[in-house]
């Protein structure tokens, strides 16, 4: 189900209360990034927006399975052969993802990438039935072993791969909001695709959350936050 945020009006400059609302859109982690907040200081606002966007790209460089130099790509390439030492940040996020796998009894499972790796959606390439059946057998979060003493990740079966697409964007959004709050921002929103976090309100009115109809019909269910 897609989650879309319905934003109020916005102005970069001008008279009145909208003149202190600042917004930027960009692309990272394969999705649309939006940041919007209230601040009177234009120079500081520009700096904070740049910092938020850089944080999004930093997480992408660290956790993208498609960037060969990322820690996650290195795990997927080598973790069956030998434990792969990773940063504390990535180690902790994988640990959290595995807990979600356990709590959901596998409904949330980062090893879905063992199948997803065989698809190329841009080129409209899908695996054949035999490849798909073999890959499906590899989807099991319990095939990922974390070695706390060495802060390393190990796969227990060949062919296992992981993807943090279901948790990394939320992690990046949380980091961005924490940073903005530490810089004095009390009203704003950061969104990465359907992962969003809100602080405060907008002009004394609640933010509005729009949930898109999953059947593709052209309307939203809107709820004040």
C-alpha cells in the first residue's frame, strides 16, 4: 500500500507566515525525498536542508544493494564465504530487521532479496520457474547470523542475499528528524517514499496524511495528524 503525504501550501519567499517555510525535494535510495520545516533564518535553513539530503545519500551509499562499494553489497557478495565485518550502524539495523522477522514470524524478512536479486524491473526481466523455486527456498531470516563479538555478518546458506529496503529509509528519516530537532526545528516533516516522520504542526493546523487506495483508484483517504 502506498502512503502519500498531502502537504499544505509553501512559499520560499514572500510576505507572512509562509515566508519561513522551507522545502526541498530530491532523489535517494530509489525514491523521492522531501524535507519541509519552519525556520526564520534562511541561511541556516539552506544548511539544514543540505545536511538532511546528505544524510539520505550517506545511508544510500552504506546500505544500497546496488552500489558495489556499499557495506550491504559487500555482505551479499562475501558473507557466505566468511564473516563480513560492518559498521556498528549497519550491524544494529540488521539486528533490528531480524528481530522484526522473528516477531512477525517471517512476514517481514530481509532475505526476500534472495529472490528479488533475480529480477530486473527496469529491463522487465524475471527469473524462470526453476530459478524462482530454488531462490524461494533461501528466504529465511534465520539464515543470517550476527557475530556480536566481531560485529560481523555471516550467511548460513549459499545464495542468500539481504535487502534493507523495508527499514533503511525509515532509519534515514529518523536520523534526519533527530538532526533537525537538535538544531531547533519544532515544526516539519521528512519523507522518503512512504516512510515519513512529522514534528509539530503546520500554521497551528495538523499535518494531513493521505493513504492511496491500494487498488489503484484515484483517491486518497486523508487523516489529520
